[in-house]
C-alpha cells in the first residue's frame, strides 16, 4: 500500500501528515464556501427581475388604419404623427377625438419617413436610410431646413436640452437640436442583456420610453446610463393573433406633459389608446 492511499485499520498516519491533510481540507472548505457565497450573490444580482407594469385603457380613439405610424407626439393639446413607407410618408396634425387628419405634408416618394418630435416652434422628422432630418414650421408645416446624421433614423424625442435618436440598435444618441452633432450616447441594457431594435421614442417624466420592434412592450430607460428601469406590457392591447399581418406592430408613443396623459398606437392600427400605467407591486 502506497502512502497516497487511505491507511489500513491497523496503521495510523503520522500526526504531522494528518494535520497537514486536515489543514488542506479546512482551507479548501473555506475557499469553497467563499466561492459559493460569491456565486449566490452574483446569481441573485443576475436574476433580480426588472419590474413589469401593466396598463389600463382610459379612452379609445379612432386612428387612420392606412397610417404606417413611425412617430407620434403631442404638444399644447395638438397631436402630430409621422408616417412611413415609400410613396406615402407624411407629417400630419391629427384631431384626437375623431382621428381626422387636419393638416399634412407628404415627403418625396424616395423618402421613408420615421420618428418625429416637437422642438420649440418646429417639428423634426427623421428618414430611414437617407440620413436626413427635416425641420418643419410647427404651424404651417413649411420646410425650414435639412439636417444630416450618420446611420439610420428610427425614433426621435427630446429631454428639453438634447434630441434623443434611435437607429434600430441598442444605442441611443443625444444630439444638438440645431446641428444634429452627437453629444453623447448610451447603450440600452436590461442587466447584462443589450436591448436591440429600439424604435419609437418618447421622453416621459425623466425617463425615455421606447418601443422595441416586434415586441409589444415598452422599455422605460434611464437617460443617464441606458439602464432599463422597467417594462410596460402592452401585449393585450391589440393581441397579435387578431392583427392582419405581423407588420401591424405597436409603434407610437405620445405624452401630453401638461395633462399627464399617455397615448399609444401602432402601424396601421385602427385605434389609438390613452392608457394609464399600473405599477407592479
């Protein structure tokens, strides 16, 4: 029998060898306990659920089912909508109670309209792949100027100081409203997971609300670091299995800052909804 095997019943190990083995086992056990504690803490941190809120429908309004909604905004009680698709992209002012288009301007047929935001006395509208943003007079819809940017344009909002733009990735860019120069950017993440396909945006009480393409949830994002603070589950608003096509996605968020009202709709949706967020417990 070699020394590496356990001793027989009639042969006890030398005291020094036993103490050495005991200390080795004790040290190993303490080390494993420490690693276990770290693993538990990391696991707890990773599995901490981001809050998910539900909603209540406050009111329902008609919406033009031909409108491929790309951007929605409301200011001073007036609702504005930007629509997409080549050959039918437009900027509109919409009567909320009836859904009627009160004022509109069409984009050139080679332009695919995207997100909009009301900035002071102007409305700014993005285009998808042309890397151009159009600045219109808020009252007359007269074109004032064109601004350039890199990459694709998807959603647009502002925090009172900077414009905030999405491009379909997990990145949000903060831009100078006059020049479109990038000031900074954040990567949107829920824990360690990046949230891609960020689309229509709205700034709501210090948070960025964002539609996620093909996902009927709205992310509530910290403008400081891009962290997802919570989700709003809107899947039951118009269930996907009741829609004509997969492209009829939730995409349109407008917040009335004066009246504290939140509105949502989607691409080619026949209705627009005023909703109230029901916070999770």
